[in-house]
């Protein structure tokens, strides 16, 4: 998993509440078990017409936000089914941080496990950041995870809270496998002792 320390980039505004995981990545794209390749289908039913043409009005199809690495969204983001493909699609598109007033619990947890930082802020603060995100490519945000701050295009700084263990994992690029491998020596010692005491296993 890629480390997350300081991210500077364009933020795409998505002023919608209750964006569920089927909207993030529709069910027909869930056949794959690969974490890559889903970015092109992120928000598929909002980004494309039934015949595959881009919907010009959708934010990620507009030139100013095509390279967005931050998403500012409405409340209850990531609700619906627990598909992990949703954060996979977000990450594969290039978004590393989602800011919203609230998230669905399973989606929130899956973000951390896949190198995405979900930031919860009060509604008024999200709306203020959303307004600045409307300035598109001319307005960049900086997400500083070690210092837990968001610096907006106007220079204002907004602090945010994050669980200390999850912060540690993101900064060091540790997913569940990475955390397990940190105990590789102890696992090897246990396996060797087990082989000696129970060679029939």
C-alpha cells in the first residue's frame, strides 16, 4: 500500500448525500478481484450515457477536475452494500482523500485498508471547502496527515481528527498484510517450534 503523508491536489466537489457503493462502482463491475482497472468505471452511471458517451456535466468529466486527487462530498458517503471495489475504484481513479460530513462504517474502514484517507468534518466546514473546490484546477488543497490539517486554496487551515493507529498505518503504508509481515520473525520462530513439537502437522 502506498504511503500517505502530505497530499496536494485538486479537489472535486460532489454535493450529493447518500452516495452509495452501487453509485460509486455499479454491480456489473464486481466480477474482478483485481484492485486496478476500476477507475475508468468510477461513478459509471453518472459519468457515462447508456451508449458509453461521457456526460459532460458530471464533475469528473470536466477538464478542471479530471485529475482530481481529493473528493469533497455530502453526508453518508459510501452507504449501501459493503463492496470493497468502491474504494478500489476511487483509488484507481487517483483519489486519495474523501472529505464528507459522515461516512458509512464499512466503507470508512475499507478506505483506510486501501490507502485512502476519509476525513469527517462538520457540515458547515465541508460546505466551505466544497465552495472553494468549485474553482477547479486553479484551486489546490493540501492534506497534511502528520499534522492533521487541510489547507484550502484561500490559505485557511482546517484541523481534522483521525484514529492514531489508522494514521500510523497510512503514513507507513501498512495494510493488513503489511501489519502481519511486520511480525514475520515471530511467525517464523513459532512455525519452527511447532514443527519440532508436532512434526506430524
